[in-house]
C-alpha cells in the first residue's frame, strides 16, 4: 500500500469509522501531513471548549483481544498475553498484507509507510547522534524488536505465510504502535499497572502540541477527544500526547520541538559496589538509578543525594542516615562529602557534554533538523546543570559566585577550586606555603623531586600526603587543632587501625622515616613518628580527600579537606 495522495483516502477513513459508530466533527478537515501521515485543520471556527472533535467506537480500537483472536482464534491460544504489544504488531503486519481485504483497510491505507525515527536513519544520520543517549538506545531497541519479531513469527499458526512477515514489515508495525498508540488504561479506563499500547483509528489522526488543553472521554461504546479551547478557522487541530521531552518524541514519533520546555536530559547511573549501609541510603536494590535534568530543575535533589551516598565515607554515611531518619535528605553530611559529590557529578556531566556536539548542516533534512534540535537542547540543559553545580559549590564554600555570563562552562571547575586552599591541603600547598618550607625541603631531597608534578608522576602522592598529615599531627598548629582532634576521634581506634592495617605501614615507616630523619632530625627524628601514626594518617588520606582536575591539562589533584 502506498501513502495517501488525496483527500479521498481520509474521506474513506471517516466514512468507514462513522459506519461503525465513529464521529468526525463537520468542522474538521483531515488531510495528509508531510511529517506524521495525517493531521486535521478547522474548516471553520470551533467556539468554546469541550467540543467533541473525533470519536472511535470500541469495535474499531485495535487492542490485544482483537489481535489475539484474529491470529490465534482465541485468547487462550495466544502465547503473548504478557507481551500484548507483540500480538498487536503481528496483527498490524497481517492487515497490511491483506490490503483491501482487511477489515481495517481504510485505516491501514492512511498510515505512513516510512518514518523519521532514528531506527530509519542511515549511517550518516546516525553519526550525528553519536554520544547521545539515543545513539546507544537505537541498537538496543532494534535488537529487542528483532527478538520480538523472531518469536512472534515462530508462534504464528500454520495458516499464515511466515515469509510475508518480514523484519521490515514488523519494524513498520512497531513504529506505528510507538507513534500513534494510546495507553489502554486511558482508552478503557483500566488499571495503569496492566496498561499497554492500543490503536484508536481516526482519533489518532491529530499531531502533538504540548500544553494544548484537550479532553479524552471514555464510554462503554467509544473513545473520544474534545477541544479544551476555541479553535480559529484554518488552524491546525492538535492532540496533546502528554509531557514529553525531545528524546522521547524523536525515538517514538520522529520529530522534535524547538525550545521544548518539557525537554530533559536522562541520566542512567549504574550503581558501583556499595556497602549495605549505602544501599539502604539509596533505598534501591536495582543496578541503576535514572534521573532527569531539565531547564527548570538542572540539579535535582535526588541526583546530588545519590552522589553524596556514593562518595560518603563511613562517618558521613552515619550522618546521612541520621538525616534520612528525620527526612532531611537535602542537607549535606559535611564540606568534604559535598565537595566530593559536586566534583564527581561535575566530572560526569562534563564528560557527557564533551561527548556530543551540535551538528552544523546547511539546508538540513527533516531528520537532520530534528537531530540538531534534540542535541542543542541536550547541550543547553547540561550547561545549565554545570552552572548549577558551580553555584552549589560556591555556596558550600561560602564565597561569592564567579559565574560567567556566557555559556562557556569549561573553566568553572578551575575557578571553584582556586578557593580550596582555604578549606584543605594538597601537594601544591605543601610546596608553596612558608609554614611547610622546611618539611618540603626534606621531601624534595629525600625523594629527588622538585615539584608536585614530579611527585604525581612518581605515583607517590598518597605517601607524601600521609607524611604531611602525620607532620601536622606532631606539630598540632592551632588552626588545625579542631580538625586533627576530629580525625583522631574518627580513625585512631582499634576498629579502624587493626593489626593487619598497621603492619602495612610498618614497611612504609622503615622505608621512609629513618632516611628522612638523617636529612632532618628536627622534623623526622621525633619518637612520635610511629607506624600507627602513619596508619592513622593513611586512613585520613583515604577517607577525607577529594579529587579535583585542572581544566587546562586535565591533571588530577588530591585535596585533604580540613573544614569541619
């Protein structure tokens, strides 16, 4: 069957529907749409609201019962009661094979034969989507539908010629169902948990426009759509498919909406290995959690909370548990936890942003234009999220934000972490602060290094930080007293420093402390230098740090957060 080329095909659809009890308002003119197969315009003004526009009788609604009985004879013989969409897709395939002999011929004839959904994209068009969620989702969906097709054809009764049920035909049926269906729970007013997609001929002729007020009316005999406002003569008449972002619209319907206020960036975050306490904090036993970023909410509380749980140390996890008990999950477990969570979330979103780019195509096709709209909106939301993270980080540091007016967010992290010396210590502070000058001289000579970069290149950053924290404990300067006492309470106990853990630091002690004491006995000759002190400092380094990256060269920098 070819696509309709004249109004007669739609007149035939209306006549067919009305002969079975359907309804089409005389004020409507159904016609072909270049993008979606069909649409409707107001031939004259449609005043007021709640005016019935289109109605389909229950007898013409394509649901599981009709599909199963048509192909297998009765419901009990159908093997797809738990996957009703497969039965409906096979039904659609058969109706198209039957052509004019189909009882639904007038409906099948007006359905589009080709689509602009990504499963119909060619290689060049798909490459434009590389790095986006859709790029990976297309192949997952294709493989899922191919598996369905193979199972469906395998279970067709012998009376059907299986060779006619090609993959291309099944893909067509899948796309018809994704682009034109209504939830059965709405059409039949049934339980949402058992809902599946059904086709409602005639009523499905309208295109989508978000926020357009419409009414769906369910009776025992029909399903109808009514306008929620007056419609001017000559205006296109729309349905409202519900709150849908461009990702869902492109995958399911083959189009995108510019400046779509309902657009989102979907994040599917896999759970890393976690302690039971962290699993309980997330309140999920699933392997991944899904979040949605939007223009109105670029940094959802749940997303930041998820990263807090992921990065939290043992003592911060206890505080998060206490906050969860009193339903105050929006509060932080401490400066270190918040900075680490915000930093890792910034890294994750930055990586996602760097992986996509808005195509620059002169005279784009419909598919290319939809792709450009989709990606530009994704980029916009991701940049808003990075700005929100930067603002949250400034707020945690209690400093005035230095947020750029432009959309260039590449230097935000560098700007934020310029303020970390006030909240922690790292190798750069060790080499630049006068208070550590003598200690730094010994480190330079003992380890044959001249800069923090040399230490990182030698992969001994952790060991030097352990020595520095131990040195701070021995000195106990007044401005670090509160933090050092807190760290002692947290980690200087037999539970944290068991015998096996301390033994690991005995080797570190023997390797480092005697040679360094020969270079400077005033600093490293004290009897306070012990394997247990180093083990305690090791716990602090492992649990109380955050990793930042220099945006200019991507170099990781480890900071021990001393704010409490």
